[in-house]
């Protein structure tokens, strides 16, 4: 299986390298590099956005979670999916209408750019890096599990490929690789679901009956309340709330709305991403429960206590079983796809982090908007390269530490620090520069403090009780921004609100 | 408008420019456009939140209801969870149609009224 999987993986890599080569020839201006030349169609961008979220966590993680803990794991499926409705209703069109490349464009529009843009850039940079490093570590662990190569090797391979894609191909390569990956992943998922349900004569009730009557499982797998992490109502609410409303403030997701030519396409691509998310996430219970019944949790746990191997093992079982050509082939295919998924996801994060540095910080703040296109693209490429190296070194340094909490922290910072300023920028006249500053800085600190003193890091000695602090920190973020704004004055912001409101809601004067 | 797009700056807006945006902001067309947009967005967000709140209340406070079997082993919790997919999708689909039918004509109208002096550089 290892050789087969590696062979399939190399074939997919060859395709992605060709995409990068094709893109590299086309990337000439900053708009090409950061926004794929604004030539991406709605459905393509929808797939690319979904690509950012159909990571190994979604594909391998949710299946494993459901197989171990039952339908509680579906909380990720429904909230990740539904979070795109929030994106569609509140931000997709407005940010396309009023920004250029990054979400910092929107939040610094009305406010004092010298203060807010660096802060927004640092937030975006840290959020993307915090997301990136656990992905790299996961890639290492998975390459050991799936391919049988040392974790450090896998991590470095992922890092190097990511650097190649972004440095040469920019957002154009990142987008097309996401589109390709999302399509392959969706096809693979449907074939797998078909093969699993065939075993149960395409009856959900038969699958459930098998779960209920299995001696290792039981009806508890079909009911909420088994997963310890969300056993308390507050913990369940907080996780759901953070996932539902945090997505709308993630820099690497928001950045994708600048790759389309018009606001109609931005809106359309949010609907497409909602569609593709639904198409994938309705299946996750089949993977999880199917693996629990057909493979068995003991077998899965013996290979990987995290459950990430559940879906590949299920693929092998339903496609013929261990030792059969069809079984090994299908498993290898899904393993290769899972790995491509990680590289594509890291690439999206890499470009978000590099644009925060090279565009927001370097070009807009340090150079004050005075740099030619060639210089900007050069800086952007250098930044992508440096971030890639940083992510590889960071990943290698922490690969034996459990850093899964970093992704949760990134989500908490996005929702707590960025969301209030983004929403108030677009919809509230009273926002002031100082209010945004207090909200962004204070929100980030509160989010970090709650995660650091929470159970995911301090275990039983936690001072803050929740694993996912969103339900507490997001209202604090809004409150800080609100109070900071009503206590200070900002004439320019109040005047420019009218301009931003007209632009963001009507598309008057949008970037083309 | 290509590279001539208005750069994002915090320099004080020139009175003429600010005046034009203010004029657009205060126009009846823009008011109607905002009313229409928020008239959908706010109820939609409330309905969306309620949809998830009901699931949360059922799962955490009425586990017996969540466990109640409707057909074979298929219980209320599962049906509700799966129903969220089409409900949320339909909400998104209806929103896009609504915006295209009700709001875009007003946007075009606004563009006709105020686009003349757009800041080309």
C-alpha cells in the first residue's frame, strides 16, 4: 500500500506542479499574485473556498470523531457548512465591493490607516501562522501513519511544495490547486459513501441498526451527549457559536472573495461554497458510523488513537478488503487525496500570511503605497518564501508537542478581535479608530488568555473553564470595540462611514 | 477602472468627494436599498440563530426528545441535524435571488445617479 499511495501521490503532485508552472507564467501584477487576476468564476471560487475548509480535519478528522464518539461529531459538519451562510449574508459582497486584496483593506478604510492596518496585518499574519503550523505538524504525523515515512520528512515535503506553489504561482496556483483538490475529494467522498451504503442496501436505518446492535457500539452512538469535549451545554454552545460566526472573519477565507471579477460573482461564490460544503458534509455520518461498524474502533484505535486512519481503513474495507488490489488501490487513492488536501490548505494559509506582511505591512505601511508592481510582486514572493521556511522550522520545533489548540486559538482570535471591527466598519457609524484599536488588541489578548488558561493547555488546573472560549470572548470583543468607540471621537471615520456604506452595499466604485 | 481605482487612504476626504458620497448616502434610492437588504439579512440571521439554538436546547436540555425514534433507529436528533443542510441552503439561495431581483435594480439606479464623477485617477 505504501508504494501505491506514494505513486498516486506523486502523480497528483505532478499535476499541481504543472498548474504552478502554468500560473507562474501568468503572474505579472500584484492583482495576479494576490487575487488571481480577479478572473476566477463563481463556482470555481466556491470550490476553492470549500477547499480551504475541506482539510484533513474535515475529511479524516470528522469521520474519526464520529466513529469514536458518535453523532456528536456532526457538530463540525453542520456548523462549518452553515458558517458560509453568515459569510454570504454579511460579508461576501460588502468586502468585495470595498477592498482590494485583504480584509485589512476594509477595516482600515474609515479609520486611521497607520494605526489599524499594521494591527490588522499582525492579526491576519498570526492567525494564518497559527493555523498553518498545526497543519504542518498534522501533515508530518499523517505521512508517518499513511505513507510510513518519518514525520519530519513529510512535514518538510509539504512545506517545500507549499513554498513552490505560492512563490511561483501566487493566488492563481493556490486557487486552481484548491479547485482540483476539492473536485477530487468530493468524487472520492461520493464513491466511498456509495460503497459503504451498498453494504447496508442503501438504507440509513440498516446502517443505524448495525451500529445499535454491534457489541462494541450501541444506540449511544446515534444520540447526542457521548463526546466528552462538548458534554456540558455551555461547552457545546460555545464550540457551535465560534464555528458558526468565526469563519466570517478568517483572513484566508475573506481573501478569496477578491479573486472574482464582480460582486455578483462574490455573492455567487459564497452560495456555491455553501452548496459544495453541503454536498460533502451530509456524508460525514456515513464515514464515521460506517468505519465504526465495518472496521471497528479497536482496529482504528490500535493504529491511531486520534482516529485519523478511520476513513482510509473504511475505504479499504468496502472496496474489497486488505490484500485485494481494489481495496489497496482505493485506500491509497484516498490517502494521496488527503495529503494533497493538506498541501492545498497550507498554501491558502501561506498566501494569506504573506499578503498580510508584504501588502498590508510592507507596501501600505512602510512604503506608504509607493512601490511599483514588479517590486511588490518580488516582496510578496520573498515573504511567501520566508513564511514557508518559518512554518517548516516552527513545525519541526513543535512536532512532538500537542499543538492542536493553536487552530482553536486562531479561530478565537479571528472571531474575537477581527469580527467586531469588520462588522462595525461595515454597519455602524459610531466606530472610531481608538475603539477598533482597543477591540482588536484587547480582543486578541482576551482570546489568547482564555485559551492559554483553559483546559486545552492547563488540563485539570485550568483557570478558564471552556475549551472553546468563543461564547465569552466574542461578546467581550464587541463590547470593547463598542465602549472604545462611544468614549472617543473620530470625525473622519463618521464622514467616511457614508462612503463605505454606499460602496459596500451598492458596489459603487468597486475594484475591477 | 483598473489601476485608477480609488486607493484606500485615510487622508481627509476632499469636501467635494465626501459631499458626493454623502449625497448618495442620503438619497432615497440608497435608503430603499439598505432597507431592502437589511429587511432580509436581519430576519434571516435571527431565523438562522434560532435554528441552531433549538438544536442546542434539544440536545442539552431535552435529551429524551432528541433520542425519540421516528423511524426504526432514526431519531429526532438525526433528522433535525440533517434538515439543517437543506434549510440553510434554501435560505442562502432565496437570499441571492432576493438580492438580484429586489436590490440590484436599486443599485443600478444608484450607479446611474452618482457614478458620473467617479474618482478616476
